[in-house]
C-alpha cells in the first residue's frame, strides 16, 4: 500500500523516526520496521509517497499513519514561527520535514520512565526486553515482533523480572506506575482533557516521572506543543547558543552541576518567550541538531 503525501506539507520519514523521540523503530536496508499499538508496520519513503506493509488492514493503517506521523500539522507554518535565529534555521534546513510523532500515552509514559539517565540504544533494548517478556508475540513476513505490554501485565510483574529487562532502579518506578494505571484505567484518558500545567502536575505525581519526562510525555502523547523538555543536550544548546554563558559548574572540578528545578523552569520560560506556542517543535529540531553535530565532532 502507499500513502500519498501533501506536497505543501513536507515530511521526512528518516529524520522523524531517527531523531530520538520514539524507540521501537529500526531501519533495515531502506525500510523502517516497528510495532505501534499492535500494528507491525514496514514503511519507506519515495519522494512524496510512503510505501508500507502491515499485519492489519492497509486502509486502517493508512489512517493510523496520518495521525501517528502528524501529517495534519501545518509544518511550514510551525517552522516559520520558530525560525528565530541562525542556529535553529540551520536545524530546520538540515532536517526539513522532521515531524513530532503522536504517541500512545501509556507506551510513551513507560518508555520515558525507562529513558532516564541513559542513551538511546539502552532505552531501545529495555523496551524490547519488556515487550518480549510481557507483550504478545506477532509473526509478520516470517519475522517475530512483540507488542508493548498492557498495564495489567506490568502491574502484575515481579520486580526482579522487570530488573532482568535491564531497567535497574527504574524497575520499581515502572511497577508502581503500572499498578496505579491498572487501578485507575481511565486516568490517562482523563489527562487528555487537562491544560498543559495541570496535565504536567498529574504526570509528575506518577512514580519515576520528573520534569523532563513529564514534558516529553505532554509533548509526544498529549499534543501539548508548547512543552519544552530539557535534557543534557538541550540544556547545553540553550546555554551555548541562547543564553551565551557557561552551564553552572562546580568550581573545583569544572564539572556541570545537576539541572535544578528552578533552572529548568527558567529555561522553559525562556523557550516559551522566544519560540512561542510551538516551542516543542523547536526543542526537537535543536535536540537532533546538537546530537548530530556532537556525533560528527567526536568521529573526527
């Protein structure tokens, strides 16, 4: 099957799936393959067409992809509104067509709890192991895939079983949050009706959810495009490119101090004033840009 793209609304599949916002996609040759909400999908882009294969209805998958890949977003308008300086303009030019992904709230919540203080390969491995152990097995085109586990599966898991998936200290947070969602199955649905700050407050009440994780979830799963998650990469680019000063350091060692709550709030407030209501899009372009630049610098 194929999905024709609107030429007035640019889209780049490679940038969108490789920029670090989702963790269940892998590129094999020219095809991306992933499991999303029970759908096994293989997808590639040929100019203005998305070609895809799936284990479910092709027509339903096409509609799902339109929503999931946010093909409804007016990307030219959004990028024009955040195109404030040479650095973000460089990111827009290099990664033109990168879109945010509209993720499932439950999977996004657990994925970002698993994503704290680590790198993307480790996050992907943790989520794969969780899915292997607690999800359902699906065979598609002679390959085995695994669906993401439902709340009851994780809520009833043994703590040691979760740790065996590579979660470490995060296992207790995953277990506690899964138990809360199992006990209140409509909680995440209720969150959808909340404004950004109330939603963020609700997410922060869940085990393992700090400010950055809460903002990732509000941005990627709840359509709060003003959310501006701040990790070590975004903190660095904000200081280097926008605040024009050094990150707070320990005087004796010169090492960066941990990001404090007040500093986090100051940085996101600056982002709102500077980038406006689509600050979340600016964040993702800046995050991807600095990661790629640093990778190239390290490789020589």
